[in-house]
């Protein structure tokens, strides 16, 4: 509820600036403006102006920091094995629920039988992914990493889902500290 | 009328229209984008071809392939007529402008009529009809407002446009544009009379009203061609494109290119009236200092080269003026409507009028 008199409201009268004859003539301002734009024009012609990076030709990939959070990807270890053990922790932690894992069982006759599970399917929907890096943080096997790929494109929604092969291709090989798969452990 | 005259006239029309004016129009659009980019610290079009040089061709294909849409509420006949009316006067005007001396004995002007500048005004004013009719026939509020603005803007500026050139013809004594050029070859460019009897102080006194005339005329041409700071009829931000809001495809591009064609012909007229047309004095020291004239009538290949040089000079001057048009466009904001009216009626009209009397007082001292 509004109380009191409207005239008591705080009002500020902004005075119009008094222009001198030079300002009223308007021409000096025009000439000054033309001089400024011509300076920019001249600097561009002489190549003194720093312009935006010309993206497809020039990229900033080489100057990306190590902690850059790009597309999440699966990595292999030194032996060329997929590090992921399909524990599904990343699937549970993923805030936008972009990750879908279907685990498969490793047969007991296999050399790596003690690992028990492997991801039969591992999909990351890159439309949903928010590049938060929680999957990387939560992974007990250091199997999923955020790489430096940022230009993720596709023509359809299906194109934008990264399957296991694509994820492994982005991920590459990681020489790491987790030695669980190694026989020596 | 002999067949030689008809054939050379046709060749001149085809040459000037398809070899010079139309490529110039499409590359003026490219230049506009490049100049604006440089002024705003950007690079501008650089994807199509080297340095984006094929951009106008890509733009043309884009405009041709777009859907040519006619609103149902539009008055179809006038809706179709308006773009033609917008582009034609701008191109017709170039007919009376001398764009070179002579080439192989043929004078480089399409129609050397003795009412030259009157013809320019009469035809150039028709360009406004394209905009007004386009705004009216679209049957939509923004184009309508744009058309109305255009007509009142033309009324405000046509007067000072006409009055500003009267001093030139007081001096030359002839409305023919080739005579204006020949006067300037003998007595020096009207705004920088170095050639001829340059010791005459009255000639230099005369440059002051001539400069005023030039400034008023140029500003009026800005308004006439709807360039910023007087582009109120199309005012993108207020009127969503103004008179061409309802137009698409080639009809839109005719409006768009008509503006650039008008800019080129406007510059050509300014060059002819105040900058000596195709004339470029070259300093020469054969038997004392004097200004040499590049002659298109010299015998043999020298005449051909001279004629081509004069044509190149003319279009180089036009290019410089077009750059000034662009430079101003990317510097100044748009005038408010009442400011435009005030400028037209209260300042330029009076300045041009007083200027005529000043020149009339000076002219007897020169003769």
C-alpha cells in the first residue's frame, strides 16, 4: 500500500547541459568523429589492428590449459585394453544423465577375468553433456577423461551420441597410475 | 542521325552500364562492408574467393534464389513497379555526365544535352517515387512510414540541392555538363583553381562560396540517396527496414542496388561540378612550369591512352567520393526527424540562397 503524498517522492530534476556555440555548431564534433573512424580505418589498412582469431584457420588448441574440460572420452591403458570396468558410477553421478552404460561380463577363462565386467555399450549423449567433469572425478579406474575436443557437431540427434568406439577414439591411450589390470598387482 | 552516332552511342551505353556502373554497384556493396569492417576493427567478408572478392557474386546468387514473395494485401502493380522506379533514375542520370575526354575521336558522354543539370535533377528526383510507391503499395505500416518520410525528406533537400549548384552555372554560364568540365580545365577546379590565371585574387575569393556550395550540395546528395546520417526512410532500428520491409529476393536487391547506383551517380555529378570531371592537371617543366592536359585527341596510341587515362581519372575521383560517403555513414548516427527538417529548411536552404548572391557579386570581377 502506498502512503503519503506523491509530491514528497524523491524527484531529481536533471538539468539540460548548456552547450556553448562550438558544441551547438555541431561541426567540430563531426570532424572529431570522422578523425576517430579514419584512425581505425588507417590502422586496419596498415595491419596495426588486432582482430579476432579467424577460427577455422587459426585455432587456440595449442594454448588450451591442461585442465581444459572438453569432450569426455574413454581411455585405453598401455596394453591397449579399455580401462573402464562398467561400475556405472559415472552414469549415476552424471547431472544431466548423459551417460548410458550396458555392462557385460568377462568370461572366467579370460586373462583379465578378475576384472569381472566391461562396458558392452557406453554412450554419451553430447547434446545432454554439460562438460562438468564429474564423471572424470568419480571414476575409480581413471578410465574416463575430459579431453580437449570442443567442436562437437552433428547433423542429427543420433549423430550427437558418442558410442564406445568414438569415445575410445577421442580418448586414446593413457599411461597412468592405476595398475589394477596389471598381473603384478 | 547517322549510323556512326547510333553505334557509338550504343557502345558507350553498353560499356558504361555493364562494364563500369553495374560492377561498380556490386563492388560498392563489397567495399562498404570492407570499409565498415576496417572502421570497426573487423576484417569483413573474407570467405568467398581471395579476400572475399567473389562475395558480390555469392550475394547475387543468394538474392536470386530467395523466394520472391508478394504480400496478399499489397497492390501488385505498384508493388512490382516500385523497385524498377528506384533503380532506373539512378542509372539514367549517368547519361549526361561526361566521364572522359574523347576516345578515338568519340566524346565520352552518352548524351551531351544542353540542359544537363536540369536533366539530372528531373530524373534523380524520380528515384523518390520508387520509395514512396513501394512504401504505399506494400500496405503495411513500416513501409508506409518510410515512404512518407522519404517524400518529406526529399522536399526538404531538393531545394538546397538545386540552389547549391546555381553558383556553378552563374560562373560557367551554361547548363551543359561538358561546358562545366571545359570551364574547369581552363580556369581550374571550382574548389581548387590552380590552373589558369591563378594569380587573380578574386578567383580565390570565389573558392569560399564554392566550397560552401560543394558542402551543401554533397549533404543534399546524402539526403537524396538516403545515406546515413539521413537514411530515415529505411531506418532499420525504428522502421524495420522502412520502405523495403515487405520486399524480398530480386525486388529487394533492386532497392538495395538502386541506393548504391544513386550514390555512384551522385558522386559522378559532384565530381563533374566541383572536381573538374575527368580533368587531372599534370605538372610539367617543358619551357617553364605549367599544367599539362592529358589529351584524348592526340594522334595514334597516345590519344587512346590519354582517353583511357581520363576515364580512369574520372572514376578514381568517383571512388574517392564514394569512400567519403561510406566513411560518413560509419561515423555519424542518424539524425532525428525534426533535426533533419530543421537542417534542411532553416540552414541549408538559407545558406544556399545567400551563397548565390555572394557568387553573383564576385563573378563580375572574374570576367
